[in-house]
C-alpha cells in the first residue's frame, strides 16, 4: 500500500500553525520516500462549534472512521470556556474518543539528552528517564452514569460515577502488557500490539498498575482484574501495584523506577501530565490513542496555547513526533518514522529552539514555528 | 486552662518510636512552661485490628472525642494488606475522619532552607516554596454511595460515587479562604479560623481551587459554589481555578505560583502527596485535620514505614512538628508551639540528620530516632 487517507484535525489556538509545519515535513517525507498521504481536514473543537454548532460533528467522525489514521493538533480557548458543557471544545475530544473506541492512550515521557536541562528536576533524577503511561481513555468517572447536578432536600448535589467493568480493565491491561513486554501476538489483539513493537523492545518488562484499591471498590476490581490478566496471559511481565498518591510522589522522587505505568482515565489524566514535566516541555511530547481496530488518533500532549496563537511562537515538534508515531504504528512505515524522529533530533543538535525549550544561556538559536518546521522538513 | 487531655494514637510500624520521641519533647516542654498534658493512648490501625478486631474501635472514638486534641503517628503494614477492606488499617483512618467530622485537612509544604537540597527539584525552583494544600476529607469518591462490586450481565462491575453537596463545598471553601486571608471572625466559624492565624498572616491572599470542571458535573458544582462563597464572603481573597491535570504539572513546573490550594478528597490526596515531594522528605511534614468544632487530629504526612520499624531509623520531626501544630491550634499555646518549632530548626542547624534527610557529603551527623528526639527535647 502506498497511498493513505489521513484526516487532519487542526483544531484551535496554535493548532493550525503547528499543523502547517507538520504538513511541510510530511510533504518532504512523501516526496523523498515515494508514497502518498491524501490529507483532508475536518473540524473539531472550538472551530467546529463556531462553524458547525458541534465540537465534533458527525461528518468529522465519519471522515475519521474511513481514513487510515488521524492527526490532531489541539483544541480549546477562552472564547468557548463559558459555554454549556456540550458546547465546549473538550466535549468534542471526549466524543471523538468514545465514538472512535479509542480506549488506550499512550503517552511516552522520554527525556532527550539535548533538553535535559529544561526540566525543573535535577539532571541526575531525569537523565535517562523513559516512562510510558498507558491511560484508559473511554471509561471511569469521565463517562460513568448516573451523573449530574440535582437538588436533593433543597441542596444542590453534584455527582459522577467512577465505574469500570472487567472487560474494560482486561483490554487496557493487555495493551499495557504488550507495550511493556513487546509480545507480538496475532488475531484480535494484533491491533493493539501492532502499535508498539519498537517502544516495547526497549522496555524492561516492569509494569506498574496504579489505583486506589485501599479506598475504592472500583480500584479493587481494577487491581484484581489486572493481576489476573497479567499473571495468566503475560507471565513474563513483572507486575507491581502502587497507590495513586504514592505514584504522584514517586514520579518526582525517583522516576527511573518506572518503565510502563497503566492506570484509569482520571488518574492517568493527572499522572501523565505530571510525568510530562519530567521532560521539561510539553512542546516535545507526542501521544497515541488507539482502539481494538480502526484508525488511531495521534496528537501532541500540549494544549492550544491561545495566548501565543498566531504569533509564530509555537513548538511544532510534538505534533511532528506524533506524525512519526502515526507513520510507525498506523501506517506501518517504521523507516519513515525513523527519518522524522532523527530529523527532530538533528534540528535540536543544530541548536534550534522554540521559546518553550529555550534556556537562558544555552547558546541556542531561538526560532519560530515556521522556521522550526522548515528546518525539520529540510533535513527530511 | 493549664491542663489538657490529649489522646495519643501511636499506631503501627515506626509509630510507637516516633511517639516516644515526641512524648519526650512534650515532657520537656510542659516542665519548662508549667502546664500539664494528660496523655492517654488509644488504639488505631493494625494494632487495633489485632487487639480489638476493629481498626478504629468505638472506645478509641469516645476517648478522642472527649479529649482536647489528638496526636496520631501513622498506621498500616504488610501484615494487614490482604485483609478484607473493613479490617484494614486505612479503614480505621477513614472511620476516624468521618466519625470525628474532620472535614478539613491542612498540609503545609514549606521548604526549609536547611533541607533545600533534599528535594529532587532544582534549588531555584523550590527555594522559598510555601504551599498550603487544603483538602476536603470526609466526602467525594471516598465516602460516596452507591458503591460496590456487582455482577451485571455476567460481568463484574466496580463503582464508587464521586459526589459533593453544596454545604460540604461551602465549608471547605471557607476554611481555605480563612487560611489564606487570615480573616478572624467569630461565632460558628471560629473553630476553623482559630487554627490558622499564624499560617495565614504569612500568605499572599491567593487561593487556587483545583477541580476537573471541564469533564465532571461534581467539579462544576464545586467550582460554582467555591466561586460564590469566596466572592460573597471573602472579596479580598484572589481566587483562581485550575484543572487537576494542569495543577499536577504546575506544582513541578513552578510551585512558587501557589499560596493556598483547595480541592476535593481524592485530588487532594494526590496533589498533597505530590506537593510534599517539593520539600524533599515526607519525614518533615506535619498535617492537621479539623472539623467545625471538637478536637482536631494532628499527624505526620508520612506512612508507617514497616521496613524500618523498630530499627531506630525513623525521623520523629514530622510528628514533633504536628505536636507544635496541635499546641498552636487546638490548645491555643502559640508560644509553646514556637518553642518546639524553633527547637526543630535548631537541631537541623546543629547538623543532626536522620537517614531520610541525610545527603551524601552534607557534612551532617547521622542520628537515630531516639537521639533526634532527645536533641529536640534538650533544646526545648
Ligand atoms: C481536555 C480534557 C477533557 C482532556 C482530558 O481530561 O482527558 C485533557 O486533559 C487530556 O488529557 O487529553
Ligand atoms: C491511607 C489512605 C486511606 C489515606 C487517604 O487516601 O486518605 C492516605 O493516603 C492519606 O492521604 O491520609
């Protein structure tokens, strides 16, 4: 196969600028490597609310589902912050995840030697850190019912149900174990493990499941099911369990103790953002969201940074690295992914830095989003 | 008043040793200052399970309720880890909080100059950090119903209800605002603000409320109610809101942006543990749990460290500092609290360090729990 349908979701804020830089890189890549990406844009987020009255319109969903893969920039902005919840950009993201069945979110937090001093943690603490956070993405208190704000005995009461059933836990445990153990299996689950051979082979076989089983029933089930799946199906994976409060500490105290972490939607939301700080800048971090089958969505971990939107200050590298993940994992183009990733390292070696990764006195050259994109494209 | 009834809860692991050191300090203090602490021990945690079949027996509750204040070491241990939930040490803690109405948990994370290098974060990031995390302690997914593990359509399903009513949110917002703004009011709420005059007067008037209002209904209510209470009752407090994932990042990225944070039970559990890492060692951190009226419970933030229990390696300073909080806030003995706090700083200045706060090459003297306690008592 040498022609792929890609849906681009430029989104809000700095989204369109970084997407433009990313397209330039992908353009150079396809030219060099002789394959075709048929890229078509679709709406999500604030721009979708403005133009279609829905943060993830059905046409966007349809287009995503019939493509080979989806590349998303970022969404959100002050403008929509006081909308009712169903008309907020974030709701589009949640709708996308649920309707595309993207139950597994993979967020690597890998410290690059070139940027080691960008972290607020000491060099010896973050040097060599390479943590993969596998977050469940379509369950938990994010989607649980009943939920709402009711008036009971004259008092307002707000509630959401933190809920998981065993099949939801099983499938995310499998993805995490496959990430961790680099076990290549076929059949149903091929989709999951398809994605991470490369990542996994570098990992140490240690999987840490994070929950709050000392307090929560839902966490007790989580712990039981994860333990069952791993001991029965992945006897080589070294499984440990950690309470979420302790995990939040340990990530700062000694992050090198972790290889892969697996956790639920809300704990994963918190811990993956925390872990990203080990790397120093969100502007460098890609992510992948995948399901049992069908296209995955690849997107940077950062937000839409409305304060610098349109000023050519954004860092396009996280999106470019997300495109590399897409090439490797959804399009089966590992070589091309390597080319992109090496090009990113090369521009860093050349000393180019966007504002978010520029350190005082690092002797590097401050560049904008456009110049950074061009530099990567050139090397590619 | 010069005689106080104090309930001591030595608990498990290193609990009894650090309590012994703390009693030595309190003994020296009462001798010097001419007042009496009538201290009586009661059971909580694993030891209570072993001796009374309940992690917080009714006799312990009664004794706590009729004292002027309660000092707790720490609970838990491997021995009870596989017990059914109601027979685990943690359940005793939760029962104590709920039955004593301790809805507000105050955890100061203040970086001491003597220990600044103990943190894994860079000196310039943590120097001068003084964050107070105010965590709601008797609501949220910790206590919400319905909860359980059921079998539905042949699948096990685990669930807990993340729930707050507006009165629960109002009262914790008030405590946080009082902590922050040092507003001394009388009447109903005197109990709350009694506690924090000193702390508060040092603070900057910035209060950050942390939630996940972009996803959760319960957080939307949280945000609405906190906003109402603060704007109506505390117009001088500068209130901001932050999503919990972002807060987990910002605590590492630039902790000095925070004065006081207020949040729900589970987010507070995670963020206060994370914040404690800014200080470098849990062994230094006290906490206070208080209600509308009645005795508060003062305890270190650290756990029971069963791996070093009985080896005279534990750091008693967090408990000693918790006792200082008790003196100041529950017993109205601010001067005596100062004496204790200054004595702790003095032993650090003398260069005494327990293992947890000893740095390689810091030129300090490694001491055990007993010696550390004696040193503080001597200065007192
Ligand atoms: C925007 C928000 C709904 C979203 C989430 O909480 O999942 C974001 O924080 C993320 O991590 O992708
Ligand atoms: C032991 C556990 C139940 C407890 C909690 O989650 O509240 C602890 O982590 C704490 O923060 O005091």
